[in-house]
C-alpha cells in the first residue's frame, strides 16, 4: 500500500480532475478492478479515471507523471490479471471507442483504442465491410489487441493495420506509427518494449489506429467464428482467454500439451484449468483471487516443463504486486 503522502496526492488529484476543464470524464476512488477485467479478480484502483477523449487521457498521464503516482492504462481487461493488492491509479480507455470510416476513403476505418471488437464488427456488418470477421466474439479492445497483436482464426490485429497514433512517454508527444511488417510477429508488436516498473507495461500508449477493410461483409465466416468460440467454451466462465501462447513453428499447441499432462480441471484455490479446454484458466464460482490465478499458471508451467520439457509462455499479463 502507498504511504500517507501518496494518499494525500491522490485525494488532491481527485479534486483536481473533478474541477479542471482540461479533464473530461469520470473519476472514482477505490474502484474494484474485478469489475473491469474478464477474469473478475483483482484489488481496487485507489483512483480510477475514464477520460472521454484522447486529450483528457494525455492530460491525466501528464498529471500522474508530474506528481509521481504510478498508473496503469486498462482497456477491456481481457488479457490481464491485476493483483489482489490493487493499483494506485488506473486510466480506462473504454470511452475512447469511436469507429468511423475515413471521409476520403471508405475502406479505411479509424478506431479508438477503447473500441470493443463487438462494436467494430457491428459497424462493419452495417456498412458491409470485410476484413475483421475473424474477430467476431473476440473480447477486449482495439488498443489491447494491437499491443498483444491478438491472433485468432488466421487473423492478426496487425493484418489490416495502416497506422497507429500513440503517446510516447519519453517525450510526451503524440506520434504516428506507419505499419512495418518486420515489427510484427505471432503475439508480438512494436509496442511491447522496455517494460516499466510499478505495473506499467510500455512507454507507449496506443490512442487510435487506422485499418484497411474491403467491400463485402462475410456473414457466414462471422457466424462460424462465434460458433467455434461457443463450442470451445470461451463464454462459459470468467477467464482471460488463452492462458499460454502456442508455438506453432515447433508444433506446440498449449491446450493440447496441458491436456496430455492430465491438467484439465486442475485447480488452485478458486482458479481452475477449464475441464473442457486445457488453455483456459477460469474463475468458475467467481471466488478466485488474483493470486490463485498466478499460482495456478506457474504450477501448470512447472508440471508441463517437468513432464514434457516444454516451457510454456504465459499469454496473461500479470499486473501489480504478487
């Protein structure tokens, strides 16, 4: 926990964000982060901001850096598990969710970092635009998917990417990144660099992105993707999606390896390997602590390494003090 000095800083910030016209959005104290993550675990944010626009987000970042309050930028919370201790400050991107077609080119979409993939798919369906059908049913936000280079059904977040607008904390300037194919790989992006202390993951904060799409929404493909997710049990219980990365180049499918180690249904505390899928860690009764998820993840890695010699890499990002 932070000391009294930090408590005073946060109380002062609450008043500052509430009164200053430069910040537009909501401000909450002691906000449970279990409400904002798909695993439904984690402690509270001592101050929780939801800026209405990117200018307000940048303003909030500047203020936190100015008073030396550590903060975490949270999107859909689908790939993160935040510690039971919680965090000092969280900036949610969920209101930065605009999806628009470029006025000069209807085949280029501008998508805010906080836009859910459900809203993107809905926009594409209504506008009869194709290219993102493989992300039907994908949880999380555009910014999070780009950070992780989310990949499913043969589609990666970077496949349709044109450019990314981001804030660089090293100079506090907004830059535009033009896609370079060599920067991207399986679950790899150029924004996954220089992991910082106190829960921050990167010196880069994605604000928005442009993607190229094409005429014709493939409704059949979209339906097949959602049906496959339902069949695999993606929506049966709170989870963070795939718990471990595949290594397809070496023929390693994480769920299959975990299954072969007879770990389906294995549990630690309230966290469990899904009985129906080896690569899901679930919170079946909503009683798991974040520490249970972390311990289960580490135990599975340990058992798999001992039995097979395979070192699984976590896909879940654990944030905060464990």
